[in-house]
C-alpha cells in the first residue's frame, strides 16, 4: 500500500512554511543577506515575458545521485521559455478567466486511491512544517504534512493566504494544473531535456560544479531545523530576485521545483519503471527539475541543472511550481 507520505518520499526538497502562533510567515523577507533586487513581472518584455532558448546538443544528467545518470547526449531545438516561474498573479488570471479548479481543491476518488485513509482523500496538499528537532532525515513525515484545505490560494493550509504575494511563484499545483494553465496560454510544459538545457544556459558539458549556488533561493544551514536566511529568504522568494542565467532565465535553480512534461524514469535512457506507470491505487509520476528553496548541502543537493525527482501527478506540494514554453518560430 502506498500512502501519500510514501508518495512524497520522492520529493526530497522541503517547503519552508513557518507557522508561528497561527501566523503564516513562510515568505518573510530577511533584511540582511545578499539577495539582489527583484524583477517586476508585469514589466514589458519580449514575447510576453519569455526568452528565446537556442537549440543545442549537451551532456544531460549529473553524477551526484543515481537517478541523474548515466550522463547522456541530448539535443533540443530552440524554443521560448518563461523567464521566471509562473506567479500567483498569473495563475489567478487563468483561474478567473476559466473557472479552473485545481486538483488540490478537489477530493480524490477512493476508487483510484484505494488504501489511502479517508482524511487523505479530502481536498488538500502536502505542506512543509519546520520541525523544532528531528530524529535523522529518513522519516520525511517529520516535516511534510498532508494538510486538508491546502491549495494554491492557501499554500500552508486554511488561514494562510497569498494576499500581497502576487509576484511569488504559484505552488500547490499538479501536472494537470500546470498543463491546463499552459494550454490556456497556447503553450506547453517543457520536456526534461528542454528544461535542463535552458538551465545549463549554453554550457554543453555535464555539470562538475556541485556546490550550492551563490545566487539562488536555497537553504542555508542545517535542514530541516535551521535556515539562516543568508540568501535573503527563509521561505519562497518572489520570482526573479536572484541573478538571471546566461539565457536570461531566473530561478531555474532553487525557489520552487518545476514540473516538466516527461514521465519519470529512474535513470536516463531506461524504460519507465513499473511504478512510473499508472496502476490501481497509484499515480503516474512526472520529472521535476531544479530543486527548491529547501535544498541544503546536508540534504537534497538538487540545486543543479542535472538533478531530478519524480513527482506524483496528482500530489500538490508547497515547494513545487512550474514555467511554460512555446515552440514557436525563432525571433
Ligand atoms: Ca525554480
């Protein structure tokens, strides 16, 4: 039997949603630190906020965790890509225009989720809650909580809000939600290779720099109990607060994990694992990329272009978002 706690085990980065006295403080800005200025997502930009990613050949993958290998030759054609993660404001415009209801706002069908306890069939999502202390890092239920009522409007559960956070990345969305948004924009989600090449920003070699990036929203300190906020944020950051890469893309590493359109396989070039295919009581998994603001040197060193995880298709999480691509003509 596969519970949602186990399902969430593939999601190794963690959301820093801090609850204190009932107040949601996930996105508190730390005034010290090295965060640069943030972009204005509403500012005019070519091709509706997208940048052109030229095609290229590159060595896909990395060597830190088994699922990143083997490093394999890959090629992608040129495409347009959102220069930053899709924001709450942009997603709200989509919902207002279409009436779309996200998966976390709907109850699960017990017929397709046999074995889940009733309270986990309720509308909700998984939320990171920073523990005061932990007993090792094997048991992720020490900081991940399935939270009824958590969704993109209430990313830490009932009582939390995105008010004033229109420029923050939308979270608690699933692959279906992200794809629905993309289709509404006449766009698509990136493939894993497209995403990785875009994050590589023209460097065709497999990454040999495995250090924590200096300009990205990641976790400084000892995960999951101590985050110094040295990068300027202890939780989510607004989109575009750190230096863009050479392609002009913001937050490809860190801030939120980003959904792709590729079904997760345990290794590059291998057939889908049996558990990657939908089975009774289980859900398909999709590749997510880039790590999140919860990736730390002592846990989940996935703040790299070659890192990857498999995310359950219908499981929304407080550290997971997306950006879109368009395979239109070159500029
Ligand atoms: Ca990101």
